[in-house]
């Protein structure tokens, strides 16, 4: 008989076991079980081959018990010879048998030991290599992006960011599900299994050295706790969080998020726009898909644009970032462009322009301020 909530408690216990585990992407050429099976097959092949060689020249061997060597004795001799046990009860007595032992069985014995010892050493050193790789990863990781939650929102966010040129080794995924993290590792990202509301888990993801943090959890209350913890560990990182309910957005802002996306209302507005104007919906969907078609880009002002209005620039400017304010292109407060302004423009995505927005190159002949 199961008590109410017993299954949930069991799942939580399983998640605690996996807490704090860091998984790094690695290239597996062949499945480990297949590698072991292949080595065992080679070892058995050597054993059978040795036994058949001995049996083929059984008259050149002497058994101290009965003087003759049959097929069972040949396998026995092959086993004790390849394993270097060597009881001495069966010995080669003819010159041909002794030459065969020198030039055939001895090299096979060495090869047999190499296979067995190599497999053993590989198993014993795997943990040491993994620890060394993990320590090296932590020491070299800087200005990376941490993604909390690898569901639909988190996966789409990573794909969008990577479409602008961010390398996969600069992304760390944090999720409480080991299977989800395994999927992220299979895609080439580093992963941390654990509850992101706990500071120990975020420290494993090197949040204190991260440049950007994307919070895409399934629950709004979890997003609030993760935001609070992440902001406490890293005061300078840019934190973007997603919430389901719009009423929780101000709470995320108060918790330290720089930007809050309401997923439910955003999807609803896109649905409404697509109903009213399918073409407009297609354009908007194209804009939010980074790396294809039209892209929205934020870039600094160039010298040639200082003193001009947004309409007089070569790019299609939709907003001007001035200080902590985002002004529309037709806002009277914009006036003319200033040295410290940044422009939000719509550009055509090209393969050569697939770099991070903060590192996007300007057109030839134009210099940033």
C-alpha cells in the first residue's frame, strides 16, 4: 500500500542523488560495451588460435600426467600460457614446438596481456581523466551563458543565441532532470544536474563567472528563486527570465532580472496578430528567429551617424537606446543621434554576419565611437 505523495517523494530522493553532477560533452567514437566486447572477442580469438596451434603439433608436447596432449590439454596449455600462470605440467619437447612457442605463442601472450591490462587501466583511469577534464573546464570557463531549464523555451533560447555565433562550449545547461541534461550534453553543451534554486548547483555551473543567464523554468515561483540566487552570486551578469503569468513579471524584475518575457501572453499576441494579418505574423516570426531572413540587431553609433536622425541612417532603425531608456525611432525625445546612443535595427541575415550581437562588425569604412 502506497501513501499519498509517496511516488513524488521517491522522485525527489532520486533527484537529490544526482544533485551537483556536472556532465561535459564528449565525442564517443564507439559505444563502451561494444569496445569491451570487441576486446573480449580478440582475447578469445587469441586463446582459441593458440590452442589449435598447440593441438596441431600435440606430438611435440609432453603431459607429465599421461604423456599425451589432447584437445582439452591444448586449451588448458593455451590458457595457462597466455595468462602467464605456467604450471609446467605440459611442456614443449620437440624443436618445432619450442620454435612455435618462441615466435608465435610468446607474441600472442604479450598481445593477450596488453588487451587485458589495457582494458583494466582504461576503467581505472576513466575517473581520473574525467576529474582532470572537469577541473580544466572550470579553470578556462569565462563570460559564458548559463541556461536554467532545457525545455522548449530553454532549447529555443540556446538555438537563437548560438545562431548569432556563440560557441556551444560557452553554454552551460542546468536542469534537475538527468535525462534532460544528457540530451543537452548530446547536443554539445555542458550540463549540471541539480536544483538551480540552490547556490551550490549554480556555483557548479560557474554562474559567478557568467556573462549572461537565461532562466526558462517550468514554474514562475522557481524562476523567482533562481533569479534571486543567481543575482546574489553574480551582480554584473545580464539575467533574462521567462514567466507564464504576466502578473509575476514585476516580481522577477524586483528579484534582479534585467528582462522578463511573458511566454503565455507573447504567444497569445502572436496568435492574434497571425489571425488579423497572416503576413504580419510571418514577418514577426521571421524577426524572432535569429540567423535567418530578417534579424533585429543592436549596434553602437558610428561617427558618420552622429547628428543625424534615425531616418537618415542607412539601416532601418526601429529604436534608439539612450542610457537606460529605449526610445522609438519617431520619439520626439530622440532628436538627433548622440555619441553614446545604440541603435536597434532590422538587417538581412547573412552567413558572414552570424556573430554575437555584442561583437557584430560594422559596415566597411564605418568606425564605432
